[in-house]
């Protein structure tokens, strides 16, 4: 039975190749020399390269010791693919893999490369989506807050794929926002399942009455419980190692709503710890750039009124602002959604004709396309950076290669390919699909086939892990997550697949001498399809079968 340990891995290969060179260099040589090639041009002749400049830094005049090439060729370590050749050329030291053997090993065990291993059991993470606290209806949400919501939702999908126990905060009571989020394929917990407990807030008010940093003098602001002077408390916390907070933090008017915010967080943290003693529980506050300063005050409020919170590491993931190119006036979240929905509908009409008489399936398709377009716009940029939206009609289509709709379009093309094959097989044009172990993988010789396997299927698990690295043990208040990694990965995969699909006739004529290559190609396409679906699942986007 194949296991995770037998799965081929880019990182394991680079580690083994680098270790071999460092061993030869001696004298405490460190650092990474090798890297994986990714461009179609370079992959024509090599898969891994140790550049000449790096070799010169490691060895005198770049002269690689005798025997190193033989040692690379005979390298056999867990996760390292079979190596075909290693040679020295002007670019440096190059490695080419035994590609038929790599095709066979991966495509015989597709499930190991598309399904995430459950590597994070025993860990709980609370994702606190700050924009959804104290909301005043859908129209009050701004585009930056929508981005923070979608980052939270995607982060949950990636963490759950790795086996993390994820909890979303806050529970929502506003049905209008609930319905809107469902249109974007976001399922958020309802307040019905987690009713507020007034006694928690009362306990926190009592703690504030004993707090030397709080004053209860009457203010002109409605709903204010007390005024906190946080500068003194922050300075004390910094002396104890807390760092990363804005030095300008001082006065904070504590409201009932902020206390409910803290109470809900505290309740869930204690529930997680009580449910499984010893379980690691951490908190990530996902916040828009505009709310980041205020959320630092809420964080400090929590530390003041509930010292138990110190048992749960807290980090802030701040999402950059969202701006609209050439905007003459602000655009609300509902306006933005409606604009993208109209553009997706019109693009579909241009491609397929009048859809007014079409069935509900087309309505659902346009809805999913709209969600995909919005998610990719908001998530394809590193979350800490600004997003600049182009809302012109020409900026979006069903086939624009940088859009979520383009990814969904290629997902549908794959579904259509397999439906076409299935119908032909039922008509007796093709024999039954052989077992993966019976396929002839040496027939996969097209440049685009290796590009799909080596750049997308092989490294997919590492792309997933890259997106959820949250360094809770690092210093400072903020963390970043590579939430853009999956969108960029899907766009590149879709571009490579589209180029291959447009150039290569996968379903050959029903002639026996062509079946070997056709079945090998279909097995590769099956792996591409599974990777697409697995990646889309982290975005909570259903795969489309038509577009």
C-alpha cells in the first residue's frame, strides 16, 4: 500500500540534492543551491538546476568534485523521483528526471497528490472575522471588509483540508448578510446555534470595575460602558514581552458590542480547551486595514478582562485596502456584486445566446461564475497588499486568462471531455478503461504533459501547505498567510491545461493502436481534474460541468 512517505516531493528532492552538494563542499557549507525549473523552455532540457554562480560560491572556481554526477544519478531517498541524468553545462549542474517513471508513479497513485494529508490533528484555530462584528446591515459593508471575509473563508478551507479544527467567529444574526454570503458560496455559522450569554458580559463588566485603567465617568456616546486608558496597560505588557502594537494606542471607549465580541471569543477558546485537554488553541483576528488599529484595542481589552485568553496565542492578519481604478464615487458591496453578476450574465449571453428561457442550471452557473470572479479578484493579491479593481465591462469575461471565470471554464471543459469519453465508451467505440497499473506511461511525450505533471500535480500538496503557514511562535502581533497561492496556482494550471487541450487531440480515433496513448492522456487529465476540484474546494467553489 502506498503511503505519504512514498509520495514524490519537490521539497524532498531539493533537500536531498542540496545535502549532497553541501557534504561534498564541507567546511560547514550551508544554503540552498538547487532549484526546480518551471518554464516550458527550460523544462525541455532539465528539471532541476544548480546554477554556475552558486557552484562557484560553493566550490573553488565552480569545479564540482569528481564523482558528484554519479552520486546524483544514483540518489535514492524518500520523496526523490527516479533520476535519468545529471550533467555539467554552461548553465551549471543540471538534472533531468526519468519522466516515464515519474508519470507512472504519480498517475498510479493520484489520490496521494490531490488529497491533503491530515497533518494538523490536535490543533484548533479560531478565525475571528472582525468586519462581521457589530455590523449594521449589508449596505454598511465596504469592499475591504468583503475581502477580509473571503480571506477568512478561504483560510478556513485550507486549514480544514490539513486537518485543523477550525471555528469561525462571530455567529451571524443578520439574515440579509447571511443570504448575500451564500450567493458567494460562503456558509457562515448562525447566531441561532450560539446564542449570546449576558452573564459573560456581566462578568467582564465586573472585571472592568476592578481595573485600574478604567473610568466609568458618563460620556456622550451611546452604549459606552467605560473608558479605558490602555497606554499604561500596553507598556506593562510590553515589559513582559508583548510586542507589535501601535504605540499610539491609548483611550478606548468600551461598548456593549465590544464586550460581546470579546465574550464570544473567550467562550469558544474555553470550549476548545475543555473539549480536549492539551489541544493547542490559537486565535487569528482577520481584519481589514481600516479596522486594524481598533482591533488592537479589542485585543488588549480581552487581555484585561479575561486573563485566560493569554493561554491562546493571538495574531492579527491585516488585509490590505481595496480600491477601484478611475473611481469617481465609492462603490458599495451590493453594487459591486451586482455589477460582476451582470457582466458574467452578459458574457455568457455573448457566448451561448439568449439565456432568458434557460433552466435553473444556467442561473446557478452564472451565480458560481460571479462568485469565482469576485473571489479571484479579492484573493489573487497577497492579502497584506492593496487590491485595485477594474470594474469596466472589458475587464471580465468567461475566458480572460487572469480570472476565476477562466478557471471555471477549464474545469467545465474537463467535465465535458470525460462525459464525451463516457458516451463513446457506452456506444462501444472504446474499450473499458484499464487499471492505472496497466497504462503505458511512456506514451506521454508531449511538452505540455510534463508541464502539467511537474508544475501542478507533483507540487500541489506543497502549494496547499504554503498557504496556511501561520507562525504563531514568531514575535510581533501580525501574521501573513499566502492566501493568494491557490488562486495563482489555479490560474497557471488552467493556462497550461488550456494550451495543451487546444493543441492536443486527447480522444483519438477508435483504433486499437491509438488506445495506449489515449488512456494515458485521460489518466493525466483525471489527475488535473482532481487537482482542480481539490483546490477549488478550499475556495468553496463547486466544479462546473457546463459553461
